[in-house]
């Protein structure tokens, strides 16, 4: 029992605890490659920590019944809320890795732990990338089976992104609009508390379809003010 529970206080991440504890779907091991996981609105440098998009991603996965297994240390603000993580690999169906980095010397311990977890994992791997300056250090895995890797990048030109990130042959790169699940509200109305992405309704892009269709692929098309909106959801 956490201190918050003992004192009867409401926790900031109750949306996570309540659903994740009861979800029985695909187990998603989630690791930030070189850093700590933050999920609250009290994080230092909220936008720089990618908090809003991470929260949206978590909420969408939970909404579809998946169970998230945090495999990175939490930030102080998130840890103080009672958020529990694992520092060793836990059995999961999908290993999801957030961002990378180039400063191996500074983040050596994080990279070592990431490589250890990848080698322990036998299933599919998803590498999330919203910043080409934070690639994965592919050379750390010389004997890796790259066919099990999907690179989910925030870019529509997947081939170009694969080249920029120097993705190994065998990997699959798909477009993942990172802002597609971020919550917001307007002065007029709340639009399902979701941020929609403009898209062409005449063509279904070959993007997330290849990204673990049994795990996280869904597409919704909605009309708002006469415009066709495409909404990618985890």
C-alpha cells in the first residue's frame, strides 16, 4: 500500500492504476532507452520530457485492454505518486522502447540495461522515435534479428526516416503521429478529448497497419466542420 492509499489521498495517476491492474490483454514492456519515465504534470521540463505524448500513448493502450509493464525507473514526481516500475526484464509480449540517444558515455548504464532487456526478450520490439537526433545505437546489437523490429517514427516519409536513423536491413519503419492521442479541450466543446490528425479519406495509409495489428492498430475517421479527420489510436 502506498502512502497516498494509506492516507486516503487521490493519486494523479489513478487513470493508470485502475485500468492497468485489471487489464488482461497484450503485455507491453515499456522502457525509456536512456532516461526515467515521467507521467505527471509535476515533471521538470514537462515538454522536454515528452510527458504529454507518453501519457496519451499509455491511455490509448490501456483503453484497448493492454497491460503496461514499466521497465524504466520513474522520475521523482511520478515515483512519489506511488508509480511502481521494474529494474529487470519482465516477461512481456511486446517490448516498446522510447527514443534513443548518442551520448553513450553519459547514459552508459541505461544503454547497458536496455541491451540486456532486448536480449532477454524473445518477441516483437517497437522503437518509438519522435526526434532524429535521438536514434538507436544499432551497433550495440551485432547479432540481432532485425526482422522483429518496428520503428514507429513521427514522420510521413518512412523511407527517408529509415535512412536518417540508419535503420538496419530487415526492420520495418511506419508513421506514428505522436500527437494523435494528446488530450485537449476547446472553448466551444470537448471533442472526445482527443487531438485529431488531418488526412485524406480517399486513401488508407500503409502505416500502423504493419505495427503489430494484433496489438495496437486502429483507425477512426471522423468529420468535424466539414473536414475529414483521421485519428490513430493505440
